[in-house]
C-alpha cells in the first residue's frame, strides 16, 4: 500500500508534548501564584485565548463565539486574541472591554492591512499583529475566505511596527531565524505556532522553544506559544521550556460551544488551577521563576536543555 506515514503536525506535537514528564519538589514549596506581568500589564494567568475567527452564534445565543470568549477573557483578567475579521466585528470585540491583540491577515490588499491596524489602535486594542503562517498556500499565495494574501518582507513588517504605538506581535514563528528577524523589526512579542498544523511535519512549537528563548535572551521580545495546549500541564511545560505565556486553542471550543462565556471561564479557570497545582508541586512560587529543572524525558533522568 502507499503512503501512510504521519505528516500531521498536530499529532507530532501532541506526541512530543506528552513525552515530556514532570518531577516533584514538595519540601519547602508553597502555594504558587499564577499572576503574570506581560508587556507591562498584569494578568491573573499566563493562559491566553487563541486568535480565532469565523465562529458564529452557538445554540441560538446572541453573541458570536469570538464575542463570548472575549467577554470571558475580560472576566478572567487574561490577555485576549482575535483573528481575521472586518472592522465592525473588531468594534464589538473592543466593546467587551477585554485587553485584546488583533491579529490581522497578511492581505494582498496592503491598504486593508494598514486600515485594520489603525482601526484596532483607535478602538483601544492592547496590541496588533499578523499571522505570517498564512502567507502561502498550496497554489502559491494563500486565499482565505476569498481574500488573497501577499508575501511579507522584513521591510513591510518593520513598517507595521513603526506605524503603531501599540506592541506588534508576529504570529506563526517556528524557527530561530524568523524569531531573530522579529526581534530585529522591533516586534514586542512572537507566537511560536504552526497554526494547528498548516505545515506538514512542522516541528512541535515546544521543541523549538528552548532555542528561540536562548536566541532572544538579550532581546526585548515576549514569547507566547500555542498548538495543542489543553491543560495546565501543557501550559507548565510551555513556560518551563521558555515561553512567557501560552494560548489554548481548539481545546476551548467544546466548552465555548456548550456554555458560552461561563464555559470558557470554567475551562480556562481549570487550566489555570492545574497550572498552579503543578507549580506548587515543583517548587515554583511565581510564573517568572519557572524553568526546565523539573522536566524529564521518558528515560526519567535527562533534562531537556
Ligand atoms: C476556527 C479557527 C479560526 C482561526 N482563525 C485564526 C485567525 O483568523 N488568525 C490566526 O492567527 N489564527 C487563527 N486560528 C489559529 C489559532 O489562533 C491557533 O493558532 C491554533 O488553533 C492553535 O492550535 P490548537 O487549536 O491545536 O491549539 C484559528 C483556529 C481555528 C480553530
């Protein structure tokens, strides 16, 4: 029979994440705090919402999925992200009062990129960014819901950074090479991600994270990671491997669909509680202290980095 090897980056990522194990350090440990300082503001958790788009209204409820999870993010006091949408959609997200980063698509229509970024700034966004992992598609440049995308150069990304006083976030970084370019253009944060598996055989974000952390150690760039994050243990591993924060993704969807705002609050609340528990059990009292000391590969003894 033909080709049957696993090229799905989601599966490869899940396997890698599950292979990383956690040791305990109980004596002298205290109940940990999940308070997080991120880009000069304080949040109750390093868990963030994903940059989602195109979610309708679930179960006949009034708000769209994006409006519901943004409201939950506001109530949880965590950083919120949204993806592709028109300006009137973003206005409704801004109206929820959540501190939100708007991720704009790399549209071929350069004017639209600039317009959406300016609109977000005027609407009071926390930050703006671009998902560079949607530039290319199998027929050349990607087309998303009928809209063409364009190649993005270093100079173009630097133009976006210079255009706004808000922090600029590059989403879809999966190599040291791109991470260093992001630092050089003046991005304030990157999201290490393969965008739920767009690239076959994509390296797990967690696997490349330690190298990116090392490359950016003297740079003023925050590191967020996403893809396959579904529990407090996953967030703990992300932080231990070098991330400052981690975003849940599709793992949030069943709770969002079923119970809306309350569902997302319960789900992310549970993820944060599990994170606090594991931090307490491994001797890290605060989020900034977490390192890879308690991570072990399946052989039970080797540290990862
Ligand atoms: C329904 C849906 C819509 C999404 N829309 C966007 C988007 O517009 N912009 C973006 O940067 N990422 C978008 N993403 C990707 C997520 O932000 C995130 O990177 C990805 O879901 C992480 O992987 P995970 O679902 O395995 O956690 C979308 C994902 C889903 C499932």
